C-alpha cells in the first residue's frame, strides 16, 4: 500500500469550498462531519489556494469550553484583515460547537458585518452535527450554507492510500488511520482510543447532557456487534445493563448518529408514526468502527461469510447515507419474513437496495414483496449478479435514486 499524506489529497468538497469563498460574503459556510475526516485539512487547503485573500484560522477544540469573549476576539482579527484589504478576507473557526452560545454571537457579529458591507467570508467547522444544526436552525436561519464532510469513500481511500476493496471494507474511511493498517492491533487501538473515545468524551459528554455515559459507550459497542442487523429495543435493553427505557436508547442512538458514529435506521412504512416506533436496523457509519471493536483480523473476517456479509452491508448503508440527496431518507423494510436491506425515499419515490456477497440463486423475494406492498420502486442489486460492489462504492448514490418528477 502506498500512502499519500492526506494533506496532499484534495477531496471533492475542496472545489466547492474554494468556489464559495471566492464569492462575495452573502452566507456563512458551515462544514459539518465526524471527527478525523479532514474538515480542518480541506479548509487549510482552501485558505492556501486563496492566498491572495488574507485569512485567520482559530480552533475552539480545547478540553474546556470556549467563551463568547474568545469568539469575539477571533472575529475582530478577521475584521482587521478585511479592513486592511478592501477586496476581502476569510475567517475560519474550527469546532464552533465548543463555544458557549456560539450561534447567537455569530448571528450578531455577522449581521453587523452585513450592515457595514464588510467583505469578510466566514467558515465554521463542527464535528457534532446535531449540536451544529441546532444552533443553525435556532439562530442562523437564512444566513448559512452547509457543506457535509462524511467519512472518506472507497474511491478517495483508493486514490489517496492505495486501498484495495477488501481493505476499504475492513479498515473503512478514516484517513488518519490509513498508515497503521500493516499493524492491525495498533490500527484498532488508534480507532478506538483516538477517534471513538475522543468523539464520545469531547463531542458528546462535554456538550450534551448524558445521564448514563457507560450506557452510551456500551450501546455503541452493541451497534458495532450487530451492525446491519434489525434489533428490537427490547433485545437491546436485555443486552445492556442499566439500560433504562427505550426512549433513552433511541435518544442515545440519535446522539451517536450526530457524532458520525452509528445510527438506527427506521423501518419504511407509509405512515410516519409507524416509522418512529419501529424496530431499528443498527448501522455503524464506518466499517472501521465494526472491525476495530470486533477483535477479528481482516483475514479472519474475510474467511467468515456471515461476518463479511454484514460488513459489506454496513459499507453499502454507510455509503448511501453519506452520498444521499439531503431531501431523501435511508430506511429498511421487513414484513412477514421478507426484507429489503435499504429503502431510499424521496417524497413519493422509492428505491429498494439489496446487498449480496455472492450469486443470487433464488431471486429477490424481498424486493418483489416490497413492490407488491408499496407500488413501483427502482430496484438496485449491489454485488452478486448486480452492480459490482467496487463500482457502487466508487460512485455517488444520488443518481441511483428514483428520478424526481418536480
């Protein structure tokens, strides 16, 4: 494996960010995504590419929360640069969710700059998507554009680090861990200690009320153990000590999803009420989380068809969530023993996605049953006799969704 330093590799969002920062500052640019996926790197790359515009970068990623005075001081430095160069300047604030009351402060300062017509472009970065989104929706409506930075895709890991398909399926999309895969124990320790634990302790426990931190950690471990499987809340409660009620577990799944670690997919049903009460399909948002927690090597995992099949399905589900149209939902479906791995719903349009690790011998009864129950749907088979897994994971999932009739 040839390793290219991730600071030299430019992700697709680089061009998008550079283009937006080259415009007059009409909206704040917000980059949101999990830890350790290169958000800071892509911003620094953009600032270097736009070297004609003076810039100021500051990070609030401190073990203790930053206050309003700190944020105002950074903003004043950006203003100083913008006043010194009428063509404009750029201010980038990393881990913005760590600043107490950040959204109201940003709103006030941004509105002041718009009234004075100051040419200061602002970029905000955040790791805890739920907390960032809460601040945006509560205070900054109409003032921002969101750029999502998901885990790295197979294509990105292959281009930057020479990953094979099997290596991507097992080691996932964390660029900082790529150089460690020759020593799998060291790689797993890095993922669990430097990514998972740091995310929980500094993005969730520090910023959100969590009454049972041990339960949150144990729930994540259980999601990794059962990733790509449908598990009832009752079974989860039975597997966890001091689990509390299902409402607590559902809330903690939301927190893990906001941190880019794991989600519980809802069951597709025409009625939203039924969806919200459904048994979740557990899904790690990167296969590295499953592999690192499993204790099994790549060779051991590859030799176990059941374990490898679940990892393949996890990779496909994570890819769908990372590349979907923001207006679409990723769900699953199961009725009377028939199942569809993933259902993409955008308005009334449905796409059914089935994942197979081998040849399909008995047809696709789950897809047939789904279409019979819910009407026409676009059908996609990944692996087996369908779209090769390597091709599917190398492309955006967006064109594969049913076309809009808007």
